[in-house]
C-alpha cells in the first residue's frame, strides 16, 4: 500500500517534511502516529516525454523521496493525532458518503457520491471516468466550484429563510464552506471557489458590492503564495480558466443570444459554451484530447445536473440523520441520475465524440487566447468604430495569426526519432519517420499499454500506427498491445507466429482479425521499406524455430537510416544469436546502437554476437527493482569492457534517440543535461 507520512524523526534525529511510504498492508488512518522501518530512496516513477510522472505529481505536493518498507507493516503508536478539523471533515465525509451506497443501486450510488464529493472520495471506476471524458462532462465527477457554489447557494437560502441574523447566517455558511472544502481535499478548484465564496460572504456581511475580478485575483494570489507549483497544476488552470470564461466571455455571448432566444435559454447556452471555448487549449495541452460533443452535452445537462447536485446534498445530509429520509429523496434523484447517465453514455458512444491531437505549442496557445480576447471585445462593442479598444482587438488577431503561422512552421522535424519508452520490466519502442510513418515495436505489460503507451501516442497526436511489430508473445512485450489495437488505428502487424497459448495472445490475434489489420509472419531475410531513407531488415526468426524457447523466436530487426543503424533484439537469447551469426556475415550486423536482448539478462548478448554487432551505444529496457534482477552484472561488465556506453530505462527513464542519418543524439529523460550528441 501507499500513503503519505509527515516525518517527526529519522532514526534518533528529529526531522520535518513529508515522505511517500511503500509498505505492507496495515490499517492506517489520518492522524495515526506510527513507526515504520525501511530504506529511504528516490521516488520510483516511470518517466516518459510529455507524460506527467508520479514523481512529478508528488513533487508538486512537496514530497521528494519515498520510504520502502516491505518486510513488516507499520507499527501503530497511537491514534487521534493530526488536525482536529481535518479529522472532523473525514468523519463527516465517511458518514455522508455511505448514504448513496445504502439508498441507491450501483453504479448510480458511486455516480452520486462522485458528483457530490468528487471521484477521489468515491473511487469512481475508470470506465465511468472515460465515458464522461468522451462526452465532455468529466468535470461533473470532480468536486469543483460549481458544486461548492450550489452548496453555498442552498445553505444561504436555508439560513436566510430561517430569518437568522446576518452575522449568524454568514458564520454558518462559512463553516459549511470550509468543511466541504476540507472533505473534498482542498484541490485547486475547490480552494479557488472557497476563497471567492468567503470574500463574497464577507462582502455580504459588510454590505460591500462584490467585484469578481478582485476576488478571482486574490484567490489565485493566496493559492500561489502557499504553493507556487499550483500554477502548473491542470486543476488550477482549468478552474481559473472556467471562472474567467463565466465572468468575461459568457455575458457577451448571452447578450448576443438574447436577440434570438429567451433570456433563460441564452444564459444557459452561454454558461455551457463559454468554459469549453476557454478551456480547450489547456485540455489539449495536458491531455491531447477534446470532446467534440462537449458543448451539446453541457447544454443538455447543465440545468439537469444542478437539480441532481441539490438533491444529492439534501439526501446525504437527511440520510445521515435518518436513512429513510435520504432514501426518499434519492428515489427521485435516481430517476434524474439514470436519465442523465443514459444521455451521457449515448453521446459518448458516438464515433466522433472525441478527437486526439498533439499538444499545442505555447505560441499557438497565446495566439488562441489573444484572438479570443479580440473577438470578445469586438462582440462586446457590437460595431467596428476606430477606437483604441477595437485597434487592440485587431492587433490581437494579427498577432494571433503571426504566432499561429510561426508555431506551425516550427513543428516540422528533420530526422528519425526513436523513443525507448520507460515501461518498467518490458519493451515498448516507437519509431517516427520524418515522412510520417509510425512504427511500434512491442507493447510491454497490459497496464503499461493503458497507462503509458496509449497516452503517449495520444499525447503526440498519433492516431494511426503504420506497423506494429510483436517480437514474441511474452506478457512483458505483448500485454500492452491489445489496448493499443483497441484505441489506435493500426495498418499492419508483424508477428513471429510462434505457437504460444495465452489468453492475451488469443485476444491480440482476435483484434487483428476483427479490425481487419494486415497480418504478416516475420522471417529472416525479409526487408521492409518504411519510406524516406528508412529501411528495415529482419534477421530472425528462421524456420524451423531454434528451439521451444519462445524467447529464441523473437523478431530481430535491423534498422538503417542513412549511415545510422539500430538493432532491436526482443528477448533473443544466445541460441538465437548463434543462428543469426550463422545466417548473416558480421559486416551485415554492424550497428550504431544495440537494444540489448532480454533486458540485459545473462542468457543474451554473447561475446561473439556483441563482437559482430560492435555497437557504439547499448540501450537496456528494464524495470527498477525487477524480480529478475535485470540487467545482469555479467552483461554490464561485458558491455563496459567493450567500451560501449550504456543507457538504461530503469535509471534514466525513456531514452529518446534522434538522427538525421549522419549524426545522432541521445536524451535520457531522467537526465536531460546528460544528453549526448555524436558525429
């Protein structure tokens, strides 16, 4: 299990700060004082270009190392520590969140808990999150300013209806505001909304007119004062962007729409549309995807979800006091929730619901917002006078166009890029030819396909792979390919065709057939023309197969790009290497970079094979702390003795190799300062 620990002592020395703990299971609660023994080490995380690593996530929370304790569970010293207000909020949340579970069937109980308290509190299934993301309403499952705003509004109506003194009404609402923010984890969106709500409440108490831009600026200042890293947090960016859209863009759109539709409809449309327009660049930058039906879904569901949230708050509070009351309210809410979920699921299932694009460059993002601001100012004026504001708007649009063109021209790349992904104990390598071809070699384990490979492809705007090469059907090379074939269009597959019985391999072959993907058996002597100077030669396997060891059936591919070459060996072992040496002369095997076989195992990379290949660089793909203890010391010594520079994904993260066919550069993602350029 994983948990975060506030440190008091390390050994006999006093210490302060936070540390992430990896430990055997134990019953740990907030505020417990424990003693845990283990080894302090750097944060363990997969590091791949463009993807947020777990280490980055923890660093943003002020955690820079981890304690690994797997021999014994933590020893409990005493309970009841920590902040009493936080303990109270956790107690309340645990009491409230069980109400939907006891009064509604699944998955609607989880959905309501997510809508009221956020997906972190309810552990919303990934399938539901993905569906809502495709429909453009993922924000419904995150505790946000909308939820807090509704809660504050309901609370104010109740306390004012009770004719309480203004100071008491404000005090009660403030307590509700603070407790809800605590219950939902004080994320950037909730923190922003809570601060703005508190400023509004104080203004109400002193009869001061609210000024939204001042409140918004003050909220941002307070958050960044305590944690400057929040500026780079996607939740912070989306929250403030959405709020700006509602106070700056929505009123302008609403006023224009009033000429065509009733005021209520105009307001609903503007509130649904504005956040989408303003948040699109941020969403694309962080997730490389956007929902094409998000505007439609939000227009349909915005008022609807408001009722669900209100009834959700009422049912959880009443149910915590007397469960049948909560059950009564949730009976009505279940109908609304079921209908909303059906609409969302139906819209999300449309083939054009979601698109994946490469993240926009900074100039494009700046240009977009300048252009949007200029357009809003033009709409606000309603005419085109020669005023300073109009000139500013026009200049903004011109600058926008210049930046867009500059960014577009800078996107072109001039060479081959090879990315050896950091996928733990496994292989996954992406080749990107400047003429547009994309080739994936292996797919690591299933969870790596879902969490690393597919997100990496989507992050880079890759919607089609021209070729997928499976070196052999072991799980650490095959497991992630079914998710790839399910979510990315694949033109062709190369496979050794070894008779291997596994559920994953059967699913892989079934997906090839179902998706009508061209299927080829890889055999020594075949050549592949990838276009624009990129050629591939298959060196292995031959028929009959070397032996019954599936590793020795691995597809071995030698890639040639101008004067640069790289050899991909799968898990080929010494018997397979011997077969290659029998089949091809050493002059044909000489290679610039060797992807070391079988993750650096002692059963691969024989002296004869290494001598024939004679690489300048060796790349080893393996997992940190893997149970096989790869790479083997013998292999490392052999490579070092030959004067070959070694790059390892377990220590250095993904390895990015770029070449123009004459020179090449290597950039390990955990040590970019150590990147190497070779003539």
